[in-house]
């Protein structure tokens, strides 16, 4: 857990420095969205790869962890966004979705020894929440900025 804390702190410093390169920040946050739940998940499996807790409880915990990290990433990303919120949200949501699926297919998929349809039914489809929530937040921010502009 100490290593995870250090990794999060290092990644936090990188994103807190308000990187000038928006693409790098976007990619880093996407990686964090995948990496933190991945590392947390190891705490729920024994050395043979079997869950230490009920599988449904594990899935629920992972959804909460992923949502928390995703919320953090969205706040960090939109904190430096000043306009075109809807467009930025769409780009971020799709990018983060793709990053999560690719990292799963490269790293998690071989470890889990699942078939592709089983992966998408069990895990992959849940990543759709990323662009959905991003776009919802982007639409809200876009509406607020339009209302603020009209009021001025």
C-alpha cells in the first residue's frame, strides 16, 4: 500500500504542476484511472489468483474505487479547462475509455484468462460509464459557461 501511495503522489505532482501539454495530462489521467483500481484489486486475491471475498462484493468495491478515481481525474482535467467543455469532455471520455480497454486487453486480459466476449460482458462494458459521465459533466459546464456569458 505504501508503494501505491508513493505512485499516486508522484502522479499527483505531475498533474498538479499544470502541465502545459494537455495531451500528456489527458493520457496520464487515463493511465491513473486504470492503474489505481488495478493495484487495489490485488488486495482481494490470494497468490493462486482466487478472490479472498465474494466476487459480487469485489465487483462492487472495484466500481466504487474506479468511480472515485474517475471523479478525481475529471476534476483534475476540467480544473484547467476554460472553454469548449462539451468537446473536451467528449475527447477525454473517449480517450480514457480507449486507454482503459487497451490496458485491460494488454495486461489484465491475459492474466484473467478470459474469452473476449466474457471480458466485455464482465468488465469492458463498465468502461462506458467513463465517456457517459464525462459528457454529462461537460454538458453541465458548457451550459453554465453559456449562462454566465449571457448574464455578463
